[in-house]
C-alpha cells in the first residue's frame, strides 16, 4: 500500500480569514481519508506563523512545518502520526539576547467520535468517569491538522531557553562574619551586660 504524498501547496491554510482563537486551520473530514490513508505536508505561511507565534508567546516563528499521515482507525475513527518541526525565536532567560531554537516533535494520536460518559454509582451518588486512554474526540466528523500542529508546537517549546554555553549563576553570597542570623542579637545582649 503506497501512499502518494499530497502537494504541500494544496494543504496550506487559507490566511484570508484566520480565526483569532486558532490561527492555523487545516480541517480534514473523516470521509476525505481513503482506506489507504493520506499524507499531508503542511507549511505555514508568514501571516499564520506570526499569528501562531503571538498565540504561543514566541518572539518570532521563522519556520513551522508538519508532516502527517492520516489513516482510518476502525469504522469511524482516525489515526494521525507524524512530525512537527519549527524554528522558534525566543529570548535567553539569562542574557535576554534573542536566540533561535529548532524544535522537532513526534505526533501519534487516535481520534474517535465522542463516547457517552461512563457513569458509576459511588456512595449513592452518580459519578462521571473519564477513561485515561480514551481517544481524542472527532469534532464535527473530522480533525484540524493546523490545530494539532500548533498544540504540539506549544508543548515542545522550552519555557526557559538559554543561549548555548550560558548558565545561570546566582549572585555570590556575602561573606558574613556575624556568626549567623542571631549574632547581632547576641552582640546587643553582650553590650547591655557590659553597661
């Protein structure tokens, strides 16, 4: 089963009306995925990258790409596997200088229609139980690859980026000859005893 790669240009999101909540949207309906699966090579345009950078708190986002393989999972589900790669512009937390880091994040998700919540009786009360390994819900009969890419990018960003070779050095502690926190009190008592 060989899957022909899709053309990246046909899968680029339209930047005519980007959503303020989700700036990168590449919707894929479950009925658009053949039995053999479908490959997507996504490249975010400049306008989308600027909006995603603002959303996730980056100084800049010079590159954002995703390679996905979407395959059917059972009768009414989808499996999404692939890689998100990006160049992210941040500020070093030590020197405050602008830096760029490369990110590559693996994606492996299963989507299925939302299941009815499992309800259990516990001490006379009804309690909803969420399954730990439950698939991600299909929203409106499909998935949004742009949203998936943005979320995985957000998870991969280093919250404390540092310039290569730079380490945080705490301020040097003052050498105190006072003998500890109560030394001043002891000196005051001694002075009072002498008077």
